[in-house]
C-alpha cells in the first residue's frame, strides 16, 4: 500500500513537495501567520534557552553545548518538517542517553550526533520508519516515566548543592540520602523557590482562558502580562535567579552554586573529530545504532495536533539536523514534547516560527554568555524538574490493568530496567512485547464446540508456530470426547496459512483418516489475488479458491476413506 | 491448555507413567513382541555400528568415539522414550556440528555432550519444548538439505583418498577439485563400488514386498536372505570391504586407506574433564546453548508412525542420554532419522529393541576392535553418503513456489548460509521466519469497500505494530474518496486488541469526528472471559461485552458530535 514512490513520478512537483514540505506552505504565507509565528517562535525561544543550559548539565557537558544544539533543528525543520509545531532540539531524555554514552566528553557527544544523524538519514531514505511501529505504547510510557524519575532525581543534588554524586541511579539515591546533611542552604532555598514559582506559573497557565476581545484595555493588558510571564516562565525564573545571584556577587558573598564561565560566541563550523575517538575505538557501531534508535523512539507524535506526521520524512529532518549539527558542536537532538506543546498552544501557524527561535538562540550565544555565568545551578535544576515531571504517567498502570493486563508486562519490564540503564530498558521492553506478539501467533485462541461434531475455530491465521498446537487441540478433544461424525475446522478467521501449517493440516487429516473421521474445512476465505491462497500439491491437498465447493484430495498412497471437504463461504 | 500438571496429582500413577513411559508397555510385554524387538534391535545394531565409525570421522574424532556414543541412548530411551522406534545416537548432522565446535579434540566433544545434556534436561523440565515450534519446516528443510550436501562432499576426499583437505565447505570444494589428480586408484574403485552396492541394495529393499506365508520354503529362505542383506547392507558392505583389505594386507600390499588402530574395550566411566577446557576458556555458554538447541532441531518427528511424541519428554530422554553419555566419552547424540526408519520398517514393537542394539554396540567394542583396523575409509565414506543423500529435498523448492512463495525466503537463507556455517544458517533462518511473522502482524490484510460507507475489515487481530497502519489505511481511503456517512470497522476477525491499538482507534475516532464522521465498530466478538476484551476507560472508549448493542463513549473533552457505536454480533 505505502510502497516507495513510482520512479517515473519522483521528480514531479508533488513528490518534491513531499520531500520539501516548505513548498506547501510558503506560497500561501500571509501576514497574519507571520504575526502568530513570531510570537510563538519568541515564546519557544524563551523556553529553549534556559532548558538548553539545563539539559547540557543532564548530558554531563559544558552548558554552552546545550545552546550549540538548539538552533540547527529550528532551521532544518523549517525546510523539511511536516508538522507545524514540532521543535527539534536538546531534550531531557536524549541528554540522559548522551550522558551514558559520551563519557562527559564533548568530542564523543559531537561524534554521536554525526553518527546518529547518519543512522536516521539512512532509515528515512530507506523508508525504515515502519520499524518504529514495533515500539509499543507501554514501552514508550515505561521508558518516559522511568526517565522522568531518573532525571528529576538527578537534579536533586543540584537543588541541594551537593558535589560529586555518581551518575548511576541507585548509587545516586544512596549517595544523595547519605550526604543530605551537607545540603547548602542557599541552593536549597533558591531551588525550592524556583520550583514553587514554576509550578505556580504553570498552574496559572493552564487555568488561564483565552482573552476575549470585548474586554476593557486594562484587563487585556494585565491578561497579556500574566500570559507572557506564565508562558515564558522558564526564562523569567532563570532571569530572576540570575539577577539575585548577581546582586549577591556584587555584595561580595555568594550563597549559590553558579553555572560558571561560558565561552562567548557562536560555535566554530568544523568537521567532527574522528581521530580521538576511532583511536581509542570506544564508540562501536552498536552504540551509534542505539543512540540513533533511541532518538527515533522520541519522534514526537503530532496526532493530538490535528494532522498526521510522516515518519520517514521526520526521520530525514531529524537526521539532517543531527548531521549538520555535528559540524557546529551539537549533541544529539530530537523532538521535544514540552516545547512542541508550547509552540502549539501559542498558536504557531507554520514551521517558520522556528526561524525566530533559532535566531534567539544565536543572539543569546553572541551576547548573553557573560550573563549565563551568574545563573544558579539550582534554578536550572528546577527548570528541568518541571519539564520532566509531566512525562511521568502514574495512571498508565491503572489504565493497563483495566484495558489489557498483558501489556503491563512490557510496561513494567521497561520501567524497572530503565532505572538500571535506559537503553537496556527500551531494548528489553521491545523484546518482551515482540515475544508476546509471537506467543499470540503460536497459541491463537481456539473456539471448540463438541456438540455433535467437533468444531474447532482458530481465532487467527495459521502460522508455523501454531501448527502443532492446532493438531494437539484437535487430538486432545477427540481423546476426551470421541466424535462419531467428522471434525470441522472453521477457517473463517484464517486469512493465510503457511507451508508448515499446511503440513500440520495434512498430518491431522492423515491421523483423522486412520480413526475413520473426515476433516471438513469450512469458511475458507477466497483469496483476493491468486497465489495468496495456500496450494499444496506436494501431498495433493488442494484448495480450489475459485469454485464454491472444492474437494480436498489426499492421494499420496493413502487408502480410500472419507474425504476431507472444504467449502468456501 | 497444556499447562504443567496439577501439583496434587504429580505423584499419581498416570503422572509417573508419563515421566517413565516404560511402565506403560512393560506390564503388557509379550513373547511375540520380544521376537520382533530382537530382530529389529539386531538390524538397527548392524546399521549403527558401521555408521558410528563413519560419523566419528565426520565429527573429526577417533572412530571409537562413534561407538562410545551409540549405546547410552538405547538404554535411556528404553526407559524414558515415548516413541517405540526412535533411536538416539550419533548422527551425520550432529557430527557436522561437533566438528565445528570440538576442534577435533575428544575432550571438548565430551564436555559439549555434558553441557548440551544439561541444556536439554533444563528445557525438558522447564517445559520449554514449545520453543521448537518456532523452527519452521522451511528452516529445517533448508538446514538438512544443505547439511546433506556438505556432509556428502566432505566424504568425497575419503573416496578419492586425499589427505589434509580443509574443513570449510568452499575451501574443501576448491582443494578437492585442485588435487583431483592425486586420487588413489584403490580408494576410488572401492568407494565407488561400495556406493553402487549400497544404492543397489537400498533399491532392492524398497522394491521388496512382504513375504507371504503360503510360498514354498526355498522362496521364503531366499526372500529372508535378500531381505537381511538389504536391511543390514551397511554392515555387509563394510564387512566385505574389511575382508578385502585384510586379504590385501595378508598378501603384503595395501591399496586402501585404512581406519587404523582402535583401543580395545569399553570406555572408562569417568567425570568429563572440565579443567582443560575451562582453563583455555574456549567453550563459552553461547556454544553450549547452540549445540543444545541444534540437537533439539533434530528431534525426530514420529508423526508418520501413527502416534505423537511429547516434545518435553523427548527432551528429557535426550538430555539424560547426553548427560550420562558424557561419563562414557560420548559425543552429543540426537534422534537418527535413518535408523528410526529402519527400526519402524523392521517392525519394532517397543523401545526394548534398543537393549539389543546397545548390547551389540558393547559387544563390538569388546571383541571387534581389532577387525575395525582393516575397514577402509572409502567404505565408511560410502556409508555416510548413502545415509545423508535422502536428506536432500530438491522438491521443496518447487513445492514452496507453488504453496507459499514467502516461505522460500527462510528456506533459501537457511540453505545458503548453512554452507558457510551450519549454526549461522539455522539462526538466520529462525530470525527471518520470525521477522516474517512480525511483518504479518504489522501489516494485516485489510479488506476495504468504498461503496456507500467506507468499510474496513482487518484480516486479523489488532496488535500494536498495526495501530498506525489501520489509521493510515482509513485516512488514505478517506482522502481518495470522501465518504458522506460513517466509517465502519468490521471487527469480525479481530479476536484481541492491545492498548496501543486501542489508542490508535481512539485517535482515529478523534480524527473522524473532526471531519464530522462517525466510526462504527461491528462484528465485535464477545470475549469468552471477562478481562480478555479491551476496556479503555482512560479516554472513555468503552466496549461493553455483555450487552448486544453497546455505545462507545469518547468524552475526554471532545465536543459533542456523531458518536461511535459498536455492535456486538
């Protein structure tokens, strides 16, 4: 259905539009859209700058790398993105993954960016986006919920002002609790205040309705102020904390742990350094693929925003962002759930909003780095905690208990293993859900009725792992209650049969004949195209799909006996 | 259905009988059975002795190890076996596997026996026999066909009398062809004569009918002679070749390559040597599991012999044979297709025939080793080639082309990779067939009808990899041909839905509502037990399985619109 495009049409205008979605919206661009895009872009910019500084800390990199990673995605997505509100950039989860792979060395992180960009581009070009279908919702939920807890707890040390706490989650919990007495009062007070402020402003934001046009000016102005400060709350809180720290610095005492000196200016445009890494041989192929795949897991679904994204095109956009980003010292980026939501709520119309965001990031790199020195780490920690807390979904456990209990298995496996290592959790979750799928194929539901004839109705198609099971089911029921007439196999739910299952059916037929029983296949589906039905001339088990009642022959040296008949419904 | 037995009944007599099938047939044992069992046991013994010597050569071990491996299975299977005619012992394929793992050193081979016995016992006790369901018929056929070619070609060097030909298949073909000029005339003539004799006697055997009782005595005696020589043709040919070689030896010239000196007597009963192997650390866990799993692949199916085997019980018998066998210097054994067929054709009645076979093997170890010195290698090569040729199934390619073309993929992958390394071929084949299964789940057949309403009928249950695909299918058809009424999802073939698929349905419903369309689910199956249906209270998508017509609510903040209804058929 969704095969690769026809080669004769690959250079047509719709095909180019599909690859460069900017061509769809740019000709229709209007001034009204520009206004909304500028507001949305600026709002996202005010969110991304403090978050970028904070996430770099999660990734274990110097804070400027967060900003280096934040602008390329805006520009690339503007050209290649299919969704108007998705924003690519540093995210909490990707930072967590980078921290475990990059060994706190920017050179590794940049090389990872380059490699995961290559993997994503290759997946997009080879149309491997369908692989993402095999990551089920429980796995994603388990992963994001665990990551939310891990990342939040990772920041507790910054709020408490503790130094030298290990990265591993369990060690971190132990060490943080053990050294809780060493808490620095200034950091703790500031961190908690920032948390309170962010939570309060966030609650205000969600409580805020839309301003009606008919209200008096002062109401509208105050609404506007409240709305702006609630939407740009991250920037506001970080700004206030920074000013506070600056005042203390001027007064000669500093109760807060500060971010410290940041090199000013834009990153140099240069080829990622391979020599150092390949020399040590520490980034094997499996790691690139893991990071590439992990970033794909984070492909944000834009379905809640009234349109569908095209996974392969998104992979292309993300891959190109990472590939180009690696030339400007970016660490791997992906779609940000939080900023995408901010973008949508602010009313963005086209991906052009990203241009404003990108420009803001570049401007802050050029002019604000000396201010960043004074940002307290506790304030950034508060920003991170508020960003990742919504990713924790406690209700999913209750929901799955009610909806489908079996899905709790991949959820719990992923959730628990993610505390050990995030990537192990994802891999284990995908494997477990794959095994559950295979189990469903190997043991399809069998509806058995023993009134008069033995009627067995498989609940799904017959694939090879179920061949033995079908025979066992029939034989067991025949042993339990011998049937005088024939055995009926109701194939109404069977849309395909493979060779091993055909052999199993032939053997069943053979066994039944020895007991003097006939096997009737009923409800066979007429195949929509020839060849998709199962023909088995080897042992003369013929299903004739184009007559209403076909006889099945099994003539390979068997004595004449009751024939198996199959009727096509 | 086939869960582990109820704990309260595990010590009852039927449960003990299930574990020790000997208790089923021993009380009913009769003199008539004894006669047939003795004949069958002796016939299998006359087959197994020359084959054992030959297969040890395939495994790259001294020939006496073939005999050491041949008797334990007979005794253990007599107690634990479920099938009357299955014989456990050295086989061509297992010898091929051993040759690639044991590095031509008996110590490694014996340790492999011990370890694969442990793996098999564990699988049998943990009831993991169902894992064998995931090895499809095309994979087994590809594997045995490739092994048949590899093993046959492996013996060409012995027929030609070439020395020092490498083990790897492609190198072997190259080297054999390059050095074909060095062929030793004596070996070649003897080998080809043996091949001809074996083929002729084999053809005679299959052409031979059963002797009727009313014929004159001389006819019956001649029939008996022909039948015996045809059935015990391996022993006959090896005996003749050995006598010929002995005559030449006595005359002072020796045109044949001989087997050489074999230590006389039974193997010592001793614990397998761990020290040498663990010291070098060359048999990692993965290899044990590989050999254990490979021997399970060879679990012979006794279905053609009018009864069913119980995979877990067979695993127990095979595991115990290997475990005990490792104490008498056996290399890994498995069920032999060829000797099982001989056993069945000779009319064996119970596994007691194995006792005769085992006794024959022990007697030849005790008294015949000095004769084995004179057996020409070319004669053993002819025995092997005749034993493995029937395993090559050329017709399978044509059959699969007609029955199910997709199954050609695992067949060809297994077949071709097995020439590189047998174990890689099996693993790749199992992976490919697993991926094809997952693909079938991810892209279930969708029957779409666009006359009037858009009716979409998934051909199987909805699992998470298909969630996006279902939405895409509906959306694509809606784009191509906008529907005025509602969209109907015909769920008659859907027997289960998982959480991710429910979310996909909820999103589809959401999208359709925005287009003013309703979504009707029809043909829902009433679940056989509560909880197996899919309840989704999270977003108020309720399927009420216990009323004939249920309304589906989606109230999570959506504007009122055409409701989705679902009717349970």
